[in-house]
C-alpha cells in the first residue's frame, strides 16, 4: 500500500495535464531552445557553403548539388537535381512544422488572444509590405522586379539565436513579440507562395490534392491514429501538389494546419485510469498477464494524452532545425563573392529592403497601432529596443533564400542570393549592437514564475 507521502506526488503528477500555463510555456521553451541552437548550426553551414563556393572546390560543390537524383520504379519516376529535392521535398517537412507552429499559436499560443496579437500582426504586415515596396521601387521595370517578395521574410532560427546571445537582457515581452511576428511573417510568406508562385495549373492533379486533404480530414473524423497512414496520404498529397503546378511546400503547410491540437484522451480520463491501474497493480493475484495489459493500457493512454500536434512538433522540430535547414543552407548559400555581385543593383536592392525596410515597416506599423490605441508596447520594451528588434528581423535568410529560388532560375540567382546574405548579415550584426546598447542589464529575479520561465526559455 502507498503511504500518504507517496500519494501526494502522484496526485500532483495527475494534475499536471490541467495546468494551462505549462501547456503554453513548455512547448515555447522547447521551441526557443531548438531554434537558438539550430541558428548556430545554420550559421556554420552557411559559412561552409560560402567557403566552398569561393575556393578551388567550387566546381565540385556545384556539380554535387546539380547531379540528378531519381526516385521511383518502372514507368513512374521523379528525376530532379539534388538541390531541387532539398528545396521542394525536404523543405516540405520544414513547411509542415511551420504549419504546426502556426496552428499551435492560433489555438493555444499568443495569436489566440486578440488583444495581444494586434501589435505583432500589424508590425509583421508593415515589416513585410515596406521592404517589398522599397525593393519594387528600386527594381521597377527591370527583370529583377519579380523578386519583390524576397525581403518580406524573417528567419526565426537566426533571430532567436541572436536573442539567445543577449540572454536575460531581453524582456519576455520582446521575445514573445519577435517570435509571434516571425511566425506571422511565415504565414504571409506561405500566402505569397500559394498566390503568386504558380505558373500553370493542372486541374486533374489539383483535384487529387483536394482529395488528399479531404481524406486526411475524414481519417481524423473516424479516429485513425496510425502515423504511417497519414505519412502515405501526405506523400500522395505532396506528389499531386507537385504535379498540379502549385508549389509542393504548400501541402506541408496545409497538413500542419489540419493536425489536431487536442489529445485523444482527456486529462480526467487519465486520472481515472491511473486510479484503476493503481488498484489493479496493488493486487498481487492480478499480477502477470493482467498487470502487463494494464501497463500497456497506461502506456497507450500516456501517449494519446498528448495532442498529435505537440507530438509531431516535438519529434520533427529537431530534425528540421539540425538537419533540414542546415542542408538547405549548404545547397543554397554557396554564392561566389565577386565585385560584380556585390555591386549588382538586384543584390543591393534586396540588401537595402531587408536592412532598412524591415525596421522602418515594423516600427511605423507599431506606431500607428499604438497611436490609435489599438495596441501597446509590451512591458519592459522601449521604442529603441523595438527598433533594434526590427533591424534584427531583417535577417531573412532561410525563407528569403527559398523565395529567391522560386523567383529566379537564371543569371539573376547569384546576385539575388548575395543580396539576401548581405542584408541578413548586416541586420543580424547591427540589430545585436542596437539591442545590446538599448536593453538594460537583467535583474536577478522578476518574482513572477511564469515570466521567469519564459525568460529562461533560452
């Protein structure tokens, strides 16, 4: 029999699933830690790609990524260069996780609270529109104008990694603002890809994509839990989207947003099961087969007490942060640095739009929202700190390079990538300097456990 002292921790553990603060802060803490660490690895891989592109190994490096890779059997084969598989297949997993993050923020995170969401949403809109306008102004009438969406994006991994460098000097309100802004940026980028990066639509394949989405919803409604079935449907959906003319990464976003946020088994059911299991396991005569069955039931319940969204995000986020994004950087950041590419109008337009357009758009949009009393600056965040964060958000990198590969397939690709690297690098360096100069030194304790949990998330 259990003693009273033994029973108290067990009761505390049973009440854990009902803590709403922990349901929000735990996924956020994991997210921030992974993004901060992956940002460092992303920077290392970017440096490796740049070195490879500007040394004697450049020919072999380019040949490796241009080499064909064929998947399929018989009469049905998919044959594309390796970089294409990275950008259109591996990045679909990246966009799937983006969809999961957006869904989590909409349902359980900061995008759920309309009062708190006004400022980051308005700031994100300004931070996307102003860089696009600046770029379009410089490139109007030239072939480069089709890259207008490139400077709209913010790279979450690099930005969170930069905030991690500053440690607890960054107020929790600024962390949440920047993170939410970056996620809204991703949502805007997904919309731009879906609406503007479509050439020819093949309606037969598009009908197959819609059927895949409807089948996914149906499987959820009838209670299908096997991940393998959803992987098969997702692969078919990706293929149909690829062949339809719509960019295949949109399939990943759609599947992420469709992922359920509620667990199959509720917290009260878990509590009842724990009570029954404790009684069964304490009775020696029921040891053996029935005890094993009870333990298996507990293991199943423990798994299903976590929502599919949280399980998938926890499982895939490290793979995206430490494998897919670094591979993407190796495949796309190999830019030969020449005086011509540094002075190219396209390169300078992208760099200026990221470095100047982002902070101008974010700060102006935030000022308008606050001026008309629709929002307020978070606690502990000054206008100088917001300006520094705005500069930091000019680090477009991953999504900007991705949009670059969609915008250009000719000789403009190299200067466009150079512009992304220049603008992102300058934004990262200057943003860190501004924040270090404007943010006060951290106090030892806030006295609020929720705030301190968010402060320690990195």
